[in-house]
């Protein structure tokens, strides 16, 4: 996915603002299994997924808890580092080899002060990330595991081909055995 498409799906930018922002973005690639963001570390960058699939998880002693998957066109960031320059609570692991666009948060903050269009783009980025979090919280609290699975099938069906079932089960808050039972009913 091209960077212009990713940036404009957040908020459409005038050509000059798009040019300023694109000048600060670098393309990078990392292999499957790479930990892109680390818990307990202040993250200096945010990323956009050009190609590949990732998962966000909280590392716990007994098992990791997966709470988000990202695919092409999505943003990867630690909101804690982005907003407050504080340590992240999550890890981001690449589930596939990934091509990413990388942007230094400090540089983006400087652009916010220079260009109102980029500042408005940043506001929309934060709003959209907040809505994603709100949606995940509401789903985890109000929906049964089968309903969360059905929602995943409806909104992100490709994840079932791209993501190991152990991560899907963790995301749904159930065991792999329970996930197998839900899938058999389909």
C-alpha cells in the first residue's frame, strides 16, 4: 500500500503538507518474528504497514495476551510513547515479513507546530486510534467469544489465513480448544 493512500485514509492532506510529511518518512523491512516495539521502552517511532501483518501483545508470566492485529494500511504506535513520551506497555511482533513506513515521533511533533494541516491530520490519527481502542474494550466486555469471533470474520477475514490460531484464541480470550469448537459450528 502506498504511503499517500495510508496517510489520506487518516485525513486528506493538501499536496504541500503531504510532501512535507513524506520527506520525513523512511521505508524499512523486518523479518517475521521481529519485535518492532518493546514493552517498558519509550518508543521513538510510529509505523505504517505497507505490507505484512503484526500483532500487539502484553507479555505476562504465564502467557502473552494478544489484543490487536494490524494489516496493510494500519498504523503501529504506542499511544503512551506518542502522547506522553512514556514507556510502552505492549510489544508489537511481526507475524509475517513486513515492509513498513517509519516516522520519528519527535519530527512529527515539530511538523504539527509548523503546518496546521499536518496538526489536523495528527488529531484525526489520535481520534481514530482512540476509536479502535474503545471498540476493542467494548467488544471484550460485552460480546461472548463466539460473537467476537464472528466480528473478526466479518471485519478481518484474512487474519484467519495469516495469523496462527494460538494468537486468535488469545485475542478472543479463550483456549485453542474453545476456538476449535467455535470454528466447527461454522
